[in-house]
C-alpha cells in the first residue's frame, strides 16, 4: 500500500473507531464489525480499489453522524414538546 493511501486508511479507521463509541448496539459490537470489515480488505493493493473503499468508509462516517444527529434531535424534541397523538 502506498504511503499516502496508508495514512488515509489509518485515519479512516481511527475516525470510525471514535464514532463507534456511541453506536446504539454498543461499542464492542461496532469495533468487532469494523475490524472484520477492514481485515476482509487487508490484501487489496490496487490504489483505485483502495480509494473506492476509503470513499465508502467516508460515506459510512456521514451516515453515522446523521444517525447521531437524529438521535440527538429526537431527545431534544422529547424533552421540550408533548408527544403528538
């Protein structure tokens, strides 16, 4: 793996690991799934394939952030508004 791509992959892994701390099913579950996903692609050497996988990882980061923002929004809404019937 080329040096700049290696740095991107490591940064992606660390970011996902950090975001996984508040995963709804638990951080241990998320960490296990994250490790297996990265280990599944550990032998990829094609730079284009690595870039596609990194892009997919960045998409997952955006999805996790959206999940957390939605959870935060629902909690705030629950605190300040009465439930609609």
